[in-house]
């Protein structure tokens, strides 16, 4: 039965949302009103208000800050509705047919996004998600009949830090996209419950999270961000048979023998293989391409050295120049006329290459030259033809979906500004979460038919196609694109 936990006799004249089957007020704190006064206004214990607004544990309410205040009234369960069809509305039988969104419509800044709900769960109780029992013994065990998908989100949001670095912004962007993905998924009446954990970079913060027994109820975990934490979570996921989606690092310990890992960023070895296939394709198609390899007396990075070795191994037209030759503009001999020259640098760090760019630009004036760069260098807006490998590329064929996403982002997050680009981390959060939710519903049936590969999702920025690593290993996304002029 529905109950009212505190002393209210009717709903107060404040806007409301429904979260976790509880009707909550959206209250904007006026000037000089503290937690005690708010507790008296709503007749709600202070510790309950803090539970819904954890920032109040360390400071008082801020002017115009949006707070979530539970009313103590819970939404009527579907199984109880029939008996009360003709009943007059009271606080015991308040119910909602549907709530449109899990996202508060009043987020306006990054700080307000930081105050988002720790637990979000909105849907019709009568809708069920059907799962097909696995035929592969190494697959995770999920509930055979579940009306809710439970996600644990582990991100370094640094909500307890006095100041955040610009590097933290990408995690807020990612989280915003994640919430929009969950919101879209729930539009069909399906239900998702999210627990969000602020996990700093050090291992202690993660170990504290692992003490929460709720994690063992989760169907999947998104995060953590850093490779040292992924190693810990990989062992935990294997022990508890829980999916773990690794969104940020390509250094994933346990991918070879842990069937519960979903790794989005492919390893360097996968990128090398993709690059070599491109080289062989150039040969097969009789494409007149000439590679120019830059070497340095101080040595090259292992990544670039491997790429250079592949050029030599593939018997494709190439030459080698020294760093000092480029610096004194005496490297023209290595370039070919009437063909595309692709210059591969000795480093993947922009700071080390920036001094070379004026000389490279001069070469590009005299020869048809394309510069091979890491994807992140695109933010530098280099004004010459570029070639790069990436798992990110805005899908221009999905303009209608992109516009709908942008409209929803503006509607739900107001003045919150995405700061990340190359990649857009909000789109990454949206694509990965959408793919994960789709997978949890669909994965077992398709894996039974094809146990080594699984195409999950065509995203707004990333297409996700998992391939199993080893016979009993995890799954790695290998959808790498090579972009060239």
C-alpha cells in the first residue's frame, strides 16, 4: 500500500516530479533560508533532505539553488490501481500514468548538473523486459524476468573538490549524454534505475564504492575511467558476473579472459591492423600513394614506429627523412610529384610536433601532401589535408536524430555548455549508453547465433561493433574508421 512518511496532509503548491516512485518537489532556495527552515516548511526531516541533496551535508542552500524535496507520497503501483479506480484523489492513492523524463528540466549550469539524481527510475510497472536464457555458459547471468534495468555509473565527477580541472569537464559532458540515452530508452515505458558514484582517480575511492551492496544488484556498470581502477573492477565483475562497460581507456586488464568486459576504445594493435589493411588496399586498388616517414635522433614513439614498420612490410612506396632535414627545409627529395604524399611524424604528441608545422606547410605548398595525425589533433584546426584513424566521426546521415538530440539537450540542460570536442563526450555518453541498453535486451539471442561478433548500435558519433577477445574473453569494439582527403 502507498504510505505517507511524514506529516503533510496534501501536496504543497510547488512543482513536482516523480523519482523512484516518490513524488518530489522542485524547490528553489530563496535568500537566507537554511536547511532547518526548509525542513519546517515541508515537514521533512533534515537527514532525508540531505539524502536527496548530498551537497547540503557540507554547506547550506545557495540562492536560487534547485533542491529535490521528497513529499513522502509514493506513486500508486499498477497492481493497486484497479481497486482504486473510483476512489477520490487523496495522498494515499496519488498516481501517475507516465512521467516523460528522468531528467530535471531545470539544469542550467555544470554545477546544477552535478546535483543530478543519484537514483533515477521512472516507467510503467506493467511493462516487462523479456530476456532469452543464454546458451553460452560464459555469458553473464541476468534476471529471466525483470521490469527494471539497473545501471551503476562510476565517474570521476570530483563533486567534493573545491576546484575541478578542465579535464573533468569531459566526464560531466559524458554524464549528460548518458542521461539523455536513458531518457530516450524509457520513452517506451521501459524502466532504468541509475546509481551514480563519484569515483576519484585514486584506488581508495573505488574501494569505498565497492562496499555498497547495491552494486551486486546492478545489471551493468559504466566506468570507471582510469586503467588502474578498471583492473580492480574487472576482477569484481568476474566474481559477481556483472557487465562492465569501459568507456575511456584502451588499457583494459582482463579483456582476454573476462567475458563480462565491454571495451569501447580499441587497442593500438587493432589500430595497427586497420592501418595495414588500408596500406594493402592502396596497393590492390593501384592507388598512387607515397608515404614519407619522419625519424628522429632521439627515437620515435612505439606507436609511430609500428606504423612505419607496417609501411615497410607492406611493400608500399615510401621514403624516410630525418628530423634535421625537415627543420632546414631540405627534405623535398623524399616527396614524389603527381602522387599523394602521406607524411607520418615521429611523435603522436602535438607539443613535440608543433614546431615542425611551418616547415610541413611549406612542403605542402610544393608537393601534394597529407599529414597523418592522431584524432585529437583535429582540435588544433590544421589548415592542410589530414589523414587519421578514429572511432569517432559525426554521422552526417543521421541529421534528424542529431537535431532531436540537440533539441532534447537544450530542453533538459538549459545553459549547460558542452566543452569537449574531438570527441564530443556527450555524444560518446549517449552512444555507449544507448548501445548498452539495447544490448542488455538483445545480446543473448544474437550471441547464441554468432558467438564471436555482435553489432550493437549505429550511433550519432560512434558505431559500436563488439568482437570477442579469445574464446572466453571479453568484447572489444573494433569499429575504426580511416579518414583521408
